[in-house]
């Protein structure tokens, strides 16, 4: 096998199969994922190659491809495939229904487990996994062309068949049932067809005279190219080979030696072959033509880069991922494509920079990919120049390419933000100096960083004023963007050398190539990306000035706005114990979050409690005057509450921040902090707003409920009965009731209940009904007694005291205090089953206030008759006296009686 090479696009050709003498290869097709290659033979067989990149494929056995039984079962097909375990090629089956007729062509709908097979000019549809025949698409005319569209995750796929003057479109579902059949009449013969767009909305059709686009939804046919002398200088024969195929947004058509590529971005690109093509396929960035049925020519754009001779009478080509397969009917070859990255890397390793750029320029990669590859070549050149000690020349190239600062700073590790502040290890005697140890190299670095800093500041200023950053087309330096970025860093299109006379000497002005790159930076870098580069550059300058002890330059850098890395700056200033300067520096730069992070770290490691959170609180106090940073105050104040809650509470008590914001913030913390602050507002600041008092009650109740849940306190009352009594505001804040249990948990819970009870008694600002609604339905009896009394609901007070607490004595005290509700008291006692002695004592005590019905209902059956008679007599006497008093009060006066008598006399 001979091969002529400009550069090797394909560097390995493997003979996969020497070919059976009695079963010539007639068709090739592959799956979309590039893992399987199917081969059709003249005997109606289908063979399968399992493709694995990087390994040498081989056949299942040394035997030639032979026919299987005509009607194999699914099990026999699976058995035949499994017999090839570990091998690259597996003989699948003789396809049923083909009757040993030659397979003319194959196409796969592998996303839907289907195969389109053309044999004896008749299309067949098989189930791919079992080679089970499903449809025979017989027609009066043989199809001239076909294409299959099978997209992943779709319920149906399409099969298009091209005939003279028409196209037949079939839509099949996952069970391979035809769900729709549609014909499109045409004025031309569909010699070659292919689906276009990702949704298969259109169909490209090539005839011997023109190329047209058929819109499937509307049946509209539009001619996009006519094969005529006006289009090409070469007259076509009467029956030329015509083919059209598509990839992404690109449509390629060829006829004889004429090839036309059409896409959305570049329009039409004509590519001529010097000889008539027998076939044309796309493989990666290459167009590969079959010439004279014996060799393949590989082109990128208009440039022929490689010719590979195979054997006479090559009939078919098919591309699978990054490999090309060719057959002449008896042999099958695999040609592996060399990735562009590998080609470029090879040439860079050999210091062949100009050929590397030429390869990238000749490729059909996207513009952004080309720029990335060219930059990698040019940066490799600059690194080589730097390694030869030409520091100024190398820095000029780095500058012109707007190289990432990290690519340069790798030669000066001490300038990196991650560099250690410890002194470097001593150099071995006789060892060459590193660039960091050479003053000339450090001076060249300082100029590079200073110029880069200037560029970044210009980009930032342009963005702030609505300039080019973020999509503009004009360089902020005045150069027009969009020029050639693929040339070398000097004029003439040649990569410069580092020898004498090189024009890459250090200069304060930027070259045209640098202006192009800066223009692209202004178009592509976001403000955040500009700032990130500024952090690297300014931090490197800071460390460089410190290394060279250039105090004046260091002062100039720190006095102006800079983007020095905070952590690196912290490390350096910490080494010199410049803590106050460090904090002031970060505050002035507005790096509050990073400053607070540093202070928090310092506080976490502090051993002295007095110095632990004080600086952090002081920084938060300074932020109070900047409302846009209040969110930072709340974020870091939460940490202070965890570290030193007393100090944090003192801060919120003294801060000038809005109390509403403080309450909102404290609500997100443990309830105890909000309760403490609300007590401060109520007791110290004398706030009487109802919502403050009610929020205090709500949070205290929540705190009690959490304590009950945490300690599994299953009681409804923890504290003992609390009598009415006075108290002060200080009692509200500091009262501690006697616990009902000796355990610490019960004592804490009792204290919370007592705290709530005293507040309910002392505060007059909250709404009693609102507070009552906050209490759970169970428990909280003493608190509810206070609220019932405040609402005047004495019947509920008596019911709770007698029915729930069984405290008749307290109930009597309430009745005597309000001098009412005697009947209710006796009724609740009777309902609660209070002892007869207690009830009779109440009758004796409150007989003058009780209704006769209540008295009668309260007298037990076992009471002696004399005692019953005495009670009834006393009650009757009291009622008679009350009736007499009421009657006397209702008699008319003497004057009234005289007036009535006079009226009666006149009337008579």
C-alpha cells in the first residue's frame, strides 16, 4: 500500500477482512454511536463488527462469511452472536426473506431497533436485534435512493425512498408499524436524498441537473442549485454520479469532479477534484473522495492533505465516528483518523511551529477552536524562547498574545497566590539559576504584568462606560476586532525566531496581533473574568515588589485601587503582623465578606475570650453605615451568637440598626435570643407596642414547647399553683420559680412557665384574646387563668379551677373578690363531684346570693329533714324579704296617689 502525505490525517490502515471468495461485500453501514459496523454480502448475509477505538479488530473465525439457515429463530441469532464473545466481528445471520439475493444497500435506525435493507431493488425493513423481517416495500419501480432519520428519545422514525418523479415518506413507530405513509410528487428524479435539520423538517433532493429542498410539512420544493455550465466550468455527462448528504448545518453535494458545500455561515464553497469521484463521505473535519475505485483522497477545504492507495475496484466508503471503512467487495479496510490535537502536539514536540499553525488554518474547525489551537502553538513557541534565556523576546510574545498570566507566572512560583512565604531551598552548587533568581527575568516580568494591568484596567473602564466588553466589535485600544488571528505574532505569516534582529523586542506599544487579541478579550471576557485576571496580576506584582524590596512601587500599588488576592495579602501582612493595616485595607477596598471571613477565622483560633469576637463586632459596627452590606452583618452575627451569645446580644442592644430588622434576624436563631432582646425592649426601652409584647409571648410559648418535646415532658403543668401577687419589671426578666421536679430539665421548664406567667400578669400592652390563641389547648392552666380573668370570662375561670385544678378554695376567692358568679361556683362544684360537706358549707356561706333552683339542686337526699327545712326556710325568708323590698320600691308616692284620686273624681 502506497501513500502520499502532506500531513497524516489518517495514520493507520488496518485490513479487517481478506474477504470471502463466494460472498462479496456489497453494502456497509454503521450505528450512530460508532460501536457497530454492519456488512451486507452478495449472498444475502449480514455481518457485524463490534468497533472499539484503539484496538485491532479481527474476525470471529478464519472461515469466510457463509450463509446461515434461511429462517433462523431469535435464539439461533443470539447464539451466533454470543459465539463471537471477545472478538470484533460476529456473523449475524442470513436475512430471512431475501432468498440469498445480494444485499444492495443497508441503512440503520438504531435508535428504534430497525434496519432498512435493499435487495434485488426491493426495500425491506427488519428488526435490527433479531433480523426479523417486518415489511417488504415492494413497488413498481426500484428506489433510486433512500435515507433514514432516527433520533434518540422519539416515538417514531422516518424512512424516505426516492423514485423517479416522486418521494415516498414512511413514519414508523417503535413496534415498526407504519403509522403514516405519504407521497410527494416531484418534477425531478430523486437520485440522492437526505434529511436536513435536527428535526428532519426538510429533505434535500439531488437529481442529475439540480439540488432542491423539499419542506415536508407543506410539500414546497425549492431549487437551490442547478448543475449547469453557469455554475461549473465542467459539462456533466448524461448520467453523472450525484450524491447529497448533510451533517449538522452543512449540506454537501457532488457530481463527477464538482463538489459544493453549503452551510449557514459561509454560504457556498466550491471544492474541485481533479478527477471524477466515485463516492464522497464526510469524516470529522475531512471530505474524503473515492478516486478511480482504488484510492481515497483526503481534503480539508481546498487543500489535499493525504492520498491513500488501497486496491483496485473499491466500491464503498462509510465513516464511523473517527474512522473510515472502505471495501472493494473482497477486502475491508479500516482507516483511523489522527485527531487535530494529536497532530498539533506532535509538531509542537518537534518544534515545528509553522507547520502546526498551517494544519490548524487548513482545518474546518470552528473559528473559536482554531483560535485556541493557534494560541497553544504560539504560546509553546514563547515558552521555548523563554527557555533559551530570551526573556524580553518571550515576554513580548506573551504580551502580544494576551497570554493567561498563569502561563508566565509558572516561571516565578513565588509570585503565585498559593506560594509559600518560607524562603526557598538553597540552590545546589553548579546548578543553573532559575528565572526567579535572574534580575533581568524579574524586570521583564514586571513590565509584562504592568502592561497587562493597563489592558485590564482599560477593559474594565470600557465596560463601566458601556464600551466593548461583553459583545462590542471594536477594540478598546482602537484596533478593529475580527482581523486575522491565525497568523504568527509577527508580520509576514512566519513564526519568528529568537535570533538577532528579531522584531519581538520589548516595546510599550502593542502590536496589531496584540490589538486583535485584546479586541477579542473585550468581546469575550465578562467583568468577573477581567477581575479574576486582575487578582492574579496584582497579587503577582505585590509579591514581586516585596521580593525585590521595592517599597515605593509597593506603596504605589496599595494606594490605588487594586485587586490583590485577599488571602495572599493576608498571608504577607500577617507575616509582618500588620493586622490593623490589613483590616483597614480590606475595608477600604470593599472586600467586606473576605475581611469578615478572616476575622472569623482569627476569632475561632483565639484563646483569650476578650479578644475572640471583639474585632469582628467592631467591623460589623462600621458596616452599619452602609445599608447595602447589612446582609453581611446578619450573616456573620449569626456566627457570633454561636461563639459568644452574650457579646452578640450586647451588640444588638446597642446597635443603631432598625429593631424590626433585628427581630427578623433573631427569629431565624434560637428563640432564647429573640426573647432576651424583646425583654430588653420591653423592660429597658419601655416599648409598649402590642406586637412586641405579643411576639415575646409567642416565642416564649415556642421555647416552652421545644423544651417539652426535647425532654419528653408529658405533663400539662410543671410549676405549682401561683397565687395572685405583685411583681416588678425586673421580676419579668429574672424571676425563677420553684421547680416541680428535682431534674434540671423540669427546673428549666418550670422557670420558663413562671417567666411567661409573670409577664402575662405584669404586661398591659398585649391583647388578651391574641395571647390566649397562642397557647396550646392542653396545659398552661395558670396562664389561661390570667387571660380568662383579663377577658372577664369568670365562668371559664371557675370551670378551670374547680373542674381541672380541683382548687375550690381559689375558686371561692375569685367569687368573693368579684362578688358574683356564686351560682356558677356551686354548679361547677356539683358537676365536678365536690364533697357534700364543701357544697353545704357553700350553701350556708352564699345562701343570700344563690338562686332557689341552685339551692334545691345542691341539697343532697341524705340531708336530714330538719336541716333541709332550715335551709329552705332561710332561703324563703330571704326571697320574701327581697320581694317585699322590691314591692315597696315599686309603690307610687303620695303626690302620685293624690293626682290619681283627683282624676278619678273628675271622671265620676
